[in-house]
């Protein structure tokens, strides 16, 4: 039954309603078939005969898609290649190979095993990540679609779909491949498509089938359907399609409006039939996708330089060593009879000392290889995986609604999150939920609607807080209040700015509690609800307003089976909000027929509704160029009206003289709405005389039936004639619903010193409104709009140069303006559209554009294509050299997500492309704050401290080997047992450093969030600058000297215990190694500021492990050689062993301790002070100070609502001062009068 | 160390068991995964720093003094003889002399400077002898030394692995170059016994040098190295070899020769008969005879004591300077005015 109804509704000929621009229903195809020849047009599709595509030459790929990097066969070679792209790994591979030759100072296993482990681990990680991608692909590939087979339609997986298949796609389903639209549930073969996943545009697009095929609209009719499509080869161009359809011995031309692209979605249409043209990798969306590049973090790149530095150092000391060796061999060796110099191989041959030296160089390179720690790479991998798992498991980033936790899809960028400088954000689906709520309106000059937009609520709360804190404490922005501020003034401001929205807010909340939440409608004002509007003074205008809302639309009403009410399917979300609003006001649109719109009017809730029919005479459709839409209706009394809604500027210039009564006050309201971040439209009407209408309609029909290119222009001109001399009724304000917490998140991110750019495919007005809503824009901010001038007049060949010159001029002017600006609080916003951007991104101009963009507080790019998003991202990334983060949710953001240093995907309800391409995925924009400010901050500090410590530890250890060489005639003998050396990096020092990398917290997550300014430690890179790296290296050098020479001094030649035994190499080596273990582990304990039991266990456990190892190793005489029983028998009973350990450990760590203590005492860093505050629980005792400091802990920013509040306060203050002075003058004026 | 057991509250309410588990993807709450494990967060307060430095200096200075005293109490006689023991007329060609078959005995007299309590350790000290050279260190076979059955295990002993096809036991350069000077002492013609037992590590004798492994084919080659070994005594009893096989870490080293187990009085004169066999002349090595008592710290070496005193003194100085800094420029801990946004108001 309902299905029948659905079909009935579906049988509307929508084309009748539309006047122009979407299709040409009554006109013959203007152009004939295109002759398709030559390369690039070789594709032939046999419709409904997919079996013909099983064989060459028309065999095309299946609809299987794969986004994985590897497959089973290519995994090993490709992944290995990836691994050995790292210089360090190549070096380790070389040493491992050399360790198989006799020159090695160590056993080959000790070289090969760690390398195999590192490479194996990284490859396992790659494999796991690729596996996840594969699972995602499988999910997509296994989606079901209705496919035609011999007259019946049956379900099949997407991947089995073949070119030529006829598919039936139902409402709200994704198209499985690129389809040629044959017919739809509408008689005239049109359908609506949402292409958000492709280009990010939110408005629905109309696609139409060829007339010849539009009658094929039931399952049966495809039994014998056959046709041949000849068309272009697969290409990535989303907006073009060239081809012919051969059907019934006729050839018809095809154009992009018949093509339904994969990953777009069928909307507002019950079903469509289409034939598969491009499958899988051939589809436009897949052609657009690029291989996800492997990204490396800034720290890792810098680490490479440190590695190069260390490597040069390694080569240097190896050269010293081998030179020394050669000299010793040449001059010393002949005298060393105990080494039988006459019976040697080339390694020690005194007569070939140069050759021996060269051999020794290799030995030395391996021996000192401890300077370049292979375990660094293993540890970093391990740490990053663990860090990523913390990100994945963070409950604060888990979205209850969608059930999606945050996900670190690649773990090698964790620390990059802590260094982000610029965020490039998509708008729809990222900042907004793509849902409009009717919030306010202004009717006949009276503003209705007491609800506040989310921005206002947030701003009000912030201001209320600021004001509740005593003025004296807040020195920053309230200094001048102290000077001139009296209580009355403060309360006045409160009255004006805080109390009202707050109370309204409460009211709104109260009412929301009473009523069920209606999607698309957040309007609160008792004056208009429940028929109360009848009591308002201008009730007739109000009624007109509601009728415009209800009538001036192209939506379709659909019975909601659950509630019995109506759902509306509108072309754009704001239109939907209007219809819903009209319904809520008592003007329920419930039916649309070919020529009429039916409205149920309910004046009072008690009374029976009246059903009215309005004849729709014409619809003058909305287009982005016209920025308005009108309907011409005839009411039941036969009166003809033109009802118009449109952008305020457009409507206002079309008002008649007597239609401007409310213009001034409405403008004021519109400005307020605009400032509150609302989307506004003005509503107007005009009453038409029958004759006037008929005359116009003649013109219109004439224009409609014109054939030729000028048809659209003519229609537009005719429409233009009609849409003038309007009478203003009012204006609406619709809230583009921001996602939860977006303004707060943007505010915090701005305070953390991040720059936020919005790149959107939407039109400029929408983008600007969202800019307001997110507080990226505010009143008083100087807006710089860079646009392309109208080039209709100029001859075509000059267009480009003229345009470029013009843009260049705009850029220069804007830069000049900013330079000349004196007000320190002045903020600038750069708004640029896609067309202009395409010029601005050209090499000669892009730097100028970037320079301008960088000094502007906010940048909004609208109408940008996916490719431009990526180009802007690259420009920012390469131009500023800073770290960029791109965040988006749709397939149109994939380019920018891949291009940016970090790509973040929103794992919302829609497609997965963005997530698949991203490095991190979160389910709501607001989680970005925690991701960056908490996890990013931590990971950055952890990784940088960890790397610095690693260098320290390996220098401290590695250089002792070098010093010892000088005492062994540079022979390449190490003082330590091979096992000690192997264990040093693997067991004895690895776990503490991993625990540092995983668990270190300078401040807790709450503090990170409360003090966003702490984030700046990342972008300014204070923890991994050369000063710090070299400092740590210096510390390592110092430690190595102390460890070695103190031990040499202590164990020089005398007996080292009461028993008279002298220390042999094993004893000296073991003692020295004990000192190293103590030193480096105590050093890391000093570095850490956060000890959970894990750190304690790892640090102290490592030291204990060393003794345990020595004990156990010493028990096996077979393997331990001279280390046999070394601890129990030789070292432990000797007090000098313990005294040496204590001395060396203290001496090594003394300078570091002194340095950090002095630094902390004299110039503490922010986190030091906060640690102290927390430590002494001052935050609990003096909560006021704590909140005050956290409110001050921000970078100077001109965006976000805090900045907006500041600006507002400045503004109010200025007004107050004005008032005060005028008050004083008034008094001055009055007082003499009184004295009379 | 000042520590604080601080833990941040969970605050998520997710531990509530009644919460509906709608989604299996929901991460499970645990303090570990939420990084909320209780932790102690020590910070470097001035008090802590000053007391730490003071404490270190208070521990180190006494240790330094004690070590220095111990070292000073050790009586050590070092007698360098590599030149003295060559007849004056032959000193022009020391290498020739040492390689000749002439009588190498030389008798010298040493005066005891201070009373030496037994046990008095007798050492030989070699100088400029690279016992730590890689070629030298590696040229040995521990398995052969330990196990009779493994006498063919000489692959690592190059170039002293075999002689005439049969393996050398003990093989390798280390054993081959065994020190062979001998010392005998007498006071007033009364021979002074030198106990050469237990001069090596017990573990070496028990486990590393086989009781059933006898020297074989040793020093039979054309090129003679150092000492020869009595082929009837098992390696585990050849303590000079065992001591020698413990290669020294530095080119200057002492090795234990024996013990004199009577006290020596001050100004007593000891007659030493040295048999100067070992060739250190090729490489200009010194040879020294050392008689030394020991303290709880071992032999005579002031280094440890001085180092302890230095570090202790440095810590004391640091503690002082910290106190001065703290007094001159005190900073209230947790004073928010030190936060960067308060320090440079120009930033706003």
C-alpha cells in the first residue's frame, strides 16, 4: 500500500515543475551523436550483455577495488625495499654482511639478529596495517547490489559486478560503479544524487536519463534490453563524460548528466536503473585516488641528520683507529715477538700495514657501530605502536553515537601530532553535521526566536565566567576596567551581553525538555508558536511569511510510517528546515501534485486544520548565480502571488519602493544573525494582476521553448523581469548545525597557537557563515575577499593575463593594508574562492598568496576542488615549512589528507575514503583537541626525549670502546664481553627507554587541556632542537670519559682486593659495564618526571637484571670464558667494585642534575611551574589562581570565540567610555542649568 | 626523594557496570590504557636539590678519606730490573743478551722501607706489553684447556695451534709467551719462602683448567716463546700459567707471582735472585718486581680516594652555590608569575 503510494509520488513529472537549468524536457536533443574516434575513446560497453566483456578486446577489470599497498607476492620485495630505504638499515645490513667475514670484532649473530628483528618488526607492522586496509576493502567489495540477470533482479556483491550489467539502485544507496542512468522512479527519468563523497558539495545534483531509455522503468523491461555504449577511456575527470549510446539502431549522445559516479549516493528518488560503464579501478573515483604516500615525521627526518652526524663521527673515529692501528702494526708489531709478527695473515701484517689498516677500518666501523643504535629503531617502532594503542583506546575520543573509537592508522606520525602548526579543515561533515536548524526569523521588522546558536551560548558562558572573576586579578584585558570601571558599568555589560543569552538559553533548554527535539527546527518563541502569532500586531504579514516558507520550495512530502507525520525530502538542507518550520508554525505541507501544493493550515491548536490547495504556476529555480528562488502561485481565491526567497543582498535590490518598510530593521536583524553565525535568507512577495502574469508567462513559455545555447540566458532574463518590485516580508536565520563541540575545539586549538584554514567545496556565503559560527570570523574582523573579476567583457585571449594581474593587485593591496594597520587587535580574514585560487596557486603568484594568507588570522577557501585542496595543503606545507594537518571526512578530502604531513579522517556515517587515506581517524572534530593537545603533546615529548636519551646512552657506551682501543694498540679488542654488548641495547637499557617513550607525562591530560599554550613546545620544537640534541650528546661524551678514565685510574695496576689479585680485562670490563648500566639507568630516572610502577620496575629492574645476568652467565664456565664466576668470586667481595660504581654513577650524573636544577631554579619552563603547582596542590588550595592561569595559558590568537569575546569586550568598553564621557558632558551641561 | 602519590581521577564514568555495552568497539576502561596509572611525580625542589648534594658530599668525603688512608697504609716496594740485570758490558745489545744462552741470574738487594705485615704479595710488572691486543687475546682455546678430549680444538689458537701436525697443549700465543723470570728471596742468607699456591682464582683452577689436561708438545717449535711447562703437572696446577692466561686490560700490568707469608721489618735487606729470562727488550718493555701488602681496598692507589674527595667537594660546592642562589634569588615554587605568558606580557 505504502509502496503504491511511493510509486504514485514517484510518478511525478518533476520536469514540469522546473523551469530551466536542470534539464531541457520539451526540447529536442540539441546536438547529435558525437563522432568518437581516435585514442582515448576506445571503450565499448554492451549493455545487458556482460558476458561479452569476459573476453578480450572488451575485457575490463572487475569491480573489485584494492587500496592495499602490497599483495601476497609483492609484499616481501616491496616491504623489504621500503625498509632498506632507510639509510640506517642499509648501514646495519652492511655491517651484518661484514660480520660474516673475519674482520668482525663480534660474532655474526650479534649483528644479524637485531637487524632481522628490526626489519621483521617493521614489516610485521606494515603487514598488519595493510591487512586492515584489505579488510576495509573487503567490506566495500562485499556490499550487495541488485543486478539484472535474465529478466530478474538478484543480489550480488559489488566485486562481481561487470561492465554491461544492469543494476537497480535504491534510495540512499551508493552506486557500486560508474553507471549510465537509464531510468528512474520518476517518469521523466531524473534522479537526485549526492556527491558529497566526491566533491564535498552538499546540495543534491539532478541527473537525467536519455529520453529513449526513460520508459524502461520496471524490472521486466530489461529482459530484452540491449544497447551499445561507445565512450571515453577511464580517466580521473569527474565532470566530463563523452560517449554515445547505440539503441534501437539509433545513436544518441551521452553527457555527464547521465553518468552516476561510484561512491555518490542516490537521494530523493525511490530507485534507478543503470548500466555499468566503468568498474573498480576504472571508475572515476578510483582514478582520482592516489597511492597513499608513506609519511615520516619531522622528528624522524631530523633524526636522520643526527644519524648522519653520528655516522660521520663514527667514520672519523674509525679512521683514527685504523690509522693508529696501521702505525702500530708497521712500527710496533715487528717488536712484539709475543705475537709472532712473522706468521700473520694480512690483518696484522707489518709489511702490509696499509692493507691491514684498511681491513681494520671495517672492523672499527663495526666495533663503534654502537654509536648508531640499531635498537633505536626497534624501540621507536615499539614505542609508537604502544602510543598508537593508547590513542586507539582513549575513551575520551570514543564516540558513543557511532561507536567509533579514535584510530591511529599509521603509528609513525604520533609525535608529529605534537608539532602541528596549521590545520586545514574541510567544512561539511567535519565542522558541520550538514543539518540545518530553523532558529530565528524577522517578520515585519520584529525579531522572533529567542534561542541562541551554539556560538552564542559558548560565548555567553565564556563571558559570564570572565566577568565573575574579579577584575583586579585579570590584568590582561581588564586593566582599563580598573581605571574607569565602576560596579554599575560592569553590571550594565552583564545585562547586555550575558544575562540575556544565558536566560534565553535556559529558556530554550527548558522548552527543549518539554518538547521532543525536531530535526531541523530549534526555534523557540512563544509569540509565534501554537497559533499565538494571531495575536501579534502584523498577523497577516506573519501568515504570508509562513506561506512563503511552506510554498516557496521544491521539496517532496513523504509519510513517515512511524509517527504518521511527514518527512520532507528537499534539495538542500535549509529548504528542508523551512518546510519543517512551516509545519511547526501550523502550515503543514503534505502533498505535491503536478500542479499544486497542498497545505494544511492550523491557526489554533484547538481548531480543525484547513486544507488549502495552491496552484503552482511557475517555479523560478534556485541557482548559485541567481541566489534566489521564486514560485508563482494561485491561491484558492484566484489571486496570483510571486513568492521569493533569496540572499538578502539580492532580494533587497529587487524591492519596490513601498516594499521597503522593514528594510532597515530587517537589515539590522540580518546583521545580528550573520554575526551569530547563522545562514540568512530574505523573504519577499509580490501580488500579481492576472493580466500581468499572463503577459509574462507568454514570454516565459517562449523562452522555455527556445532552442539553442542562449536559452538559459533568456530564461534568466525573463525570470529577472518578474522578480522585481517585491515587498519584503522578513528574513530567516538557519543554523548550519555545527558538530558537537566544534567552536570550543577551534577555540582551544587557536589558543594552542594553531592556525586553522577552512577549505570547502561550498559556496562563499555558506563558508562565511560557518566561519562566523566557528568564530573563525567575527564582526569587526577585516575581511579580505579575493575574487576573480567578471571577465565577460574582455576578449577571451586576454582573460587570463587580465585576471592574473587583477588578483595580483588584490593580493598586493591586501598585504599593504595589513602592513599599514596600526591597531594591534585588528584581525584579518582571507576569503578566496576556487576559481581565484586556481590562479593564485600558480607558481608566480603562490608565494604572494601564501605570504598574505599567513598573516591573516583566518583563511577560508571556498568552492575548491579536491585537487585544489591538496594543492593548498602542499603550498602551506612547503611554503611555510611547518607541519600541516588536514582533516576531512569525504572522498573529496583524500587528496589533502594524503598531501598534508598528517591526515585525519572523520569516521562518520558516510563513506570511508577519507578514513582509508588518513593517518589518524576520529569520529568527531572535537576529538582533534585531545588528539593534538594531549596525545600529540605527550608523544612529541616522549619521542624526542627518548631519541635524545638514546643518543646519549649509546655515545656514553660506544666511546668507551674507542678509548680502550688506544690502550690496545688500536687492535679492535673490546674490553667487554660480547654478551654484555649484545645485551646492552637489547635488554639492559631498552625497557626503561621504552617506558619513557610510552608512559612519560610531563603534565597530566587535564592540565594539557587546561593549558593549551603548553602545546607550543611542540611546534617551536624546544625538545628536539640542535641545542638539546648536542647537549645530550655532550652529556654522553662526558659520561663516556668519566666512566672510562675513572675506571682505568681505579684499576690501574695494583691489586684490587685484599687477596692481592690484580684486575684482568674481564674484571675491568665488567666493572666498567656495571658503571655504564648504573649511569644510564640513573640518568633516565632523572629524566623522567612521571613514575608509575612500570617505570620503577623497568629502571631498577634493568640494573638488577645486569647483576642477575652476570651471576647466571658466570655459572657456565663453558660459555663465559674469563667472566666465569666473575661476580661471585672476583667482583662482589671487592669493596672497590662497589665504590667505583657509586663514584662513577654520581660523577656522571652530576652535571646533568646540576644543569636541570639550575635551569629549574632560575628560568623554569611552563610545565615545570605547573608541575610544582600540582605538586604542592596549589591548584586545589587556590582554585582561583588555577582557573585564571589556565584562561591565560593561550597563544595570542584572533580566532575562536575567546578572541571574539575579547573583541566584544573591547568594543563594549569603548562604548562605555563613550557613554561615560557623554554622560559627563551631559552632567556638565546640566549642572550649570541646575545651578540656576 | 620527595614523591607524591598522585592519581588522576578516572572521570569517565565508564566503569559503571550498568552502562549499556552497545558497541563492542568501545575501548575497555583500565587505568593503564587511559594512562591514568597512579604515579609518583618527583620534582626537583631547591630543598631536595640542596639536600641531595649535601648528602652526596657527606657520604663521599668520608669514603674518600677512608680510601686514601687505606691506600697510604699499603707498603709497596717496586724494583725495576730490566736494565739492572744485564751485565753492564752487554747493555749495548740487550736483545742479543736475552736471546743468548748466557747465565741470566742476577742478585740484587732491596731494603724494606716500612714494616710489612704478611701476607706480602710478590708481583711482576710488565710495561708496554699488549696483552690486550686482539690478536693476542683471541689466540687461545678455552675448551682445550678445560677438556682433555678437546685437545684438537685449536682453531682459534693461530699461529700457535700445532707443531708437526699434533696439537699444542696449551695452544695459542698467550700460553706460548708465558712469563718466565723467576725470583727467589732471602734475608741474611735465610731463604724467604714464596708461596706460589692459590695465586690464581679458585674457579679457574677448578673449572677452566683441566685436572687431567697435561701440557703437550709445548714450546717444541722452532720459535721459543716464554716459559716451558712441566709435562707431568696438570694445567690446573700450573698456577703461573693460569694467572698469565688472565689477560690484562692495560699494556702496563702486574701479575701475582707468589706470597711471602712472614712479616718484613723496616730496613731489612732482602736479597733477590732474579733469573732474567723474559724478553721485554725487543719492545722496550720495563720489568718490575713488586712487593706489596694490601688493605681492604687492595693495593696502593690514591686515585679512588682523590676522586671521591673531588666529587664530594664538588657536591658540597654545588650545594653551597644552590643555597646562595636560593637565598639571593628565591623563586616561590609553583609561582604562576614564572609562567611564560606572565613573563612576557608583550606576547599579548
